[in-house]
RNA sequence: GCCUCGGUGGCUCAGCCCGGUAGAGCGGCAGCCUCGUAAGCUGUUGGCCGCGGGUUCAAAUCCCGCCCGAGGCUCCA
C-alpha cells in the first residue's frame, strides 16, 4: 500500500463520474473539509486487512505529532503501478476507514471508483508532506530473510580468541592472566566484547586544535580535516619517514588515480567483496568512486606489467593522499577515524606461500621498527594476529615465530572459515585514553585478488601463474599516527609527566625569549646559529612579560626554551629550560645543537613552517 | 543509519527551565610596563545566539525539520 499523506488547511472535492463498474454510490456534490490530514491511498496487490490497520497505526502515530485528529481517506490509484484488483482495494479502503473510526479518529472518506475534481491547500511546515509504503507481513518476512542470510554469512566469521605467548603457547583469552599486561587486556576487551568505558571526548581532539595541528573543516564533509602549518609539518615529516623506510625496504613508489570507473569489470567485482562505503562521483555520463585504498591502482598497474619469478617478491608502494571512506556519522572522530586519510599502502607480489611467509616476517619487523621511529614504542601498541583455522593448523611454527619477534603476548583471532580475501593478517593497535583501539600497521596475505585482477607472473617453467599478494600499511594512516602520538602525550600527562611530541616532530624545537627588546639582536644571532645547524628555532618577540612567554612556550610543548638577557650577552652559557628533564640546564650553544642532532639523527628534517618571530604569526586557533 | 547530549563574539563558556535591551574570561587591537623562568596594568574591538520553518504583539529562550560536533549503538580489509 502506498499513501501520500498531506497536512492540509483545507481540501474540497467533487465526484464527477464513475470510472469503473463497481464504483460506490455517491452524490455529485462538492465537499469541503478543513484542518485535516488527507491520505491519498493506493491499494496494491497482496495488501490485506493487517496492512490497512498498520497503515492507520502509522498515520495515527504521526497525527499525534501534528496534534490533528481528523483524516480523509482518498482513494488514489496513481501512486502505484502494482495495483490490487478494484474489489479488493475497496474492501481494504473500507477496512482502513472502519479501523480508523474504531481507534477514535474523526474519519472521512472520498468515494471509490470515481473521477473526482479537487482543490487542496497544503500547510508549509516540513512535516506536512509524507509518503509511506506499507508492506504485507509476508513481504516483511522476505526482507528479514535477506538480513538473516547476511547473518548466516557472518557465521563463517565466528572467531575464537586466544593470547599467543612468545614461548609459543596459545591460551584462550578468558584463561589468560593479564597481570602486568593491562594494555593488552584493554585491547582484548575492546576486540572481543566491544565494551567502551568512555564518557568524555577523546583528548587528542582538543590537543590537535590547541596545538594548531589540525581542525575540523565545516566547509567540507565530516572526517575531512584541515591541517595548519605546524600540523602539516608533523604530517609531512611522518610521510617522509615512511616513504624513506619503504624505499629502503626495496618497494617502488608509484602514484595512481584517486577516482575509478564503477564499470571497470575487475573493480565492480572487487567492490562487492569490499563492503566499505564509497564517495560516489557523477561526471558526464560516468559514475566514478573515490578510492578507499591503493589496491586497485596498483593491481591494475601490475596487471599490465611483465615480470617473472626472478623479480619477485615484487614490491610496489604508494602513499595515498587521500584514501576515502564514507564512514557512518557516528564513527568519524577527530584524527582517529576519518573519511579522507593518508594511507601508505605497500603490496608485495610473491610466488608461493614460502616466499610470502618469509617476506611477511621481514615486513613484520620493518613495521615494528617504523612505529618505533615514529615515536610509538613497544609499550604503546598491542598486536593482533588473525588467521583461519586451516591456516593455523598448517603454519603453527610460522605464527609462533611472529610472536617471538614481537617479544610479548599478542591477541589472536581464529576464524572458523576463511571469510575475507586473505588467509591471515596481523595488526598493531594503539589503545587510547578511552580504552578504544585503533589499528596502525597491518599486513595481510591475499589469496583471491591476483585471480580477480588477472595478475600473472612467469614461473621457472615458463608458465603463467597467479602470485600471492600481501597488503601492508607500514604505519597505518598518517593522521592516525598523529592521533596516537597526541593520545600518548596525554597519557604521559595523566601520569604527571610533561606531555611532548618527539623532538624530530616538534614544530618549534628551540624557543628563544629575549628579556626585553634590548636583547633582540643577541637572540637573532643565537637563532641564526641554531638555524644553520638545522634546528627549528623561533623567537618570542612579543611585548609580554617573560613569565607569560615562558608559560606560552610550555603550553606549546616546546622541548627547549632559552631566556636571553644581560647575563647571556656577557657569557656563552645559556639557561636551557629542558622540558623532558623538567629543569633548567646550563649549556653552551654547541652542546645543545649536538644533543639535538644526536636525538634526531636519521630522521627527516623540514624547516620551521611559520615565521621565526611570534609577532609575525597569525593565530589559527584560540 | 539509530539513540542521548550539545552548537551563543576568534577560543572556552554563562543566559534557555519560567519568551521582553545578548553577558563573562581568554584572544585581537591601542597605550603604559622593559621584566630572570607557567598568566603585569588600563582602555577598546568584536555577535544572522548553527541553518530553515512554525507559534507569539515579541523567540538565543517554546515547537518542527535539517546541518555540524561529542558519547553510546552499529560499522570498521
């Protein structure tokens, strides 16, 4: 049944002539009704009395909102192309009328089977016009069945959870003693039961704003972030680090398009296997989608490449700026989960399982090292290793070797059957201040997509074969790394330690505060020398008290603060306020530059992304 | 997508219940202060009270819808 429901100031109608043989008897007189909800109603095949009642119940619920108690049932065939037979339709319409009267509605009905002339005035409010479709119970059942089929498919996903220990033992998660492994316990709880403890907003959201790193962009879609100069510095340094590591690893960096044609045969099939929500783009007569990963681009590229076992494992890498996923509203939060994010994505094409496992282990170590260099040490993340039961039975030793490399217990998830396109994966997860987990690095062994994309290599015998594909994000989304670093700093603060970013990522590494404008020149000289040593240095030349400027520098988490006055002109010893040490250290300039150089050794460097003088900087937030 | 809470100068927030001249602190700007390690003083600027509609003589305040944010579901290759 279809109903067009209109909240009207008035309706007037006049039956003109009978249209069908079974039309009701009616006077050819004009009728007028005021302050009424008109229900243009089309009865469809399969509708029954239950549908009639349900329709009235729905309408009645709505009438309460509108504070109206008067309806006109107006038979109107033109709403459906699947009409019930007239005699049946009339029966149902009468049933609606009877039921509406029974539940206390002031009910009117226009005659059935007539060609009528009518005038209607509809109210302007947003609820005035509504359309509804009411299905018979069997149709509802069919809908439910579809859902339950999806649930059936989920059955395959049924997981058993364990803790894998470095000594190779695998303990059911409920039997494991988490003493001293509270972080792992939080992660395991989050993964297995999805229990959330949090009431507050995630701390990194306030921090990303206050430190002028990033912010929401109201002019875009949710989950599309605006990056301020300091934040962009952090982000690009992280990107540079990951890029360098991947090149070092031997991956070839490429770039692929961000939008793809829905009609492409390989893609259409793949999308069905990947139920993420996409951004859809209509352009001329094409329908395109924005990529949610770098897979397609790289697969299409490798599909067209010629290679043999001699070039394998073949490693291709891309830093996707951006990957797009139209996550549901409630899931998009701060920098933890975005709709547009920067994801390093590396695929390795391997000849067989042995080669894949060997490469897998190399990448596992590499990812640990990358997180460490980013500033997330072992205690900051927890590992999950996931595999199908079959894979585990055949590869116990291999899985044990991963945990051994990890050096501490890992959560393990065993699927009853393979449900995804991979037979095994692992992920490193950051557990934040709300006890929520977010995946950073991850790697998977994919056994389906080579075939789907018809990617082949030539083996020793000259035959074409499909490789195994490993999908790895070495660091996870770059934005998510920033989130993890901020949440980590907040955790430190909760423990009473000063919150900090790693030195190589601190937008300002050294802040110079001249006691007064008399010492500007000296401050400038010091800044020049630091700058020459690739230290990001700035000068607070604002006319505030020194105390206030020290406070501001601390609030910016600046690792080294140097106040410059008369004494510093007379001596070359500087009072360096060391954030990490929590005290003022007397140091010569050279000692400071050496220390900084030592700490940031091997890390990418970028110059100060804002003017050196604070008085020349705009304020982006606060 | 669903449920709950919120949106008021650039920022943080009060006012809303009980409709009647829009408030504070911070910031910005101007002036004074020229300072030894976490907030110096005075003045001043700045508001489609998220957007649209409704009720009312009158709406930041009441009602409806939408948008955005947070929390919880759900989701999460």
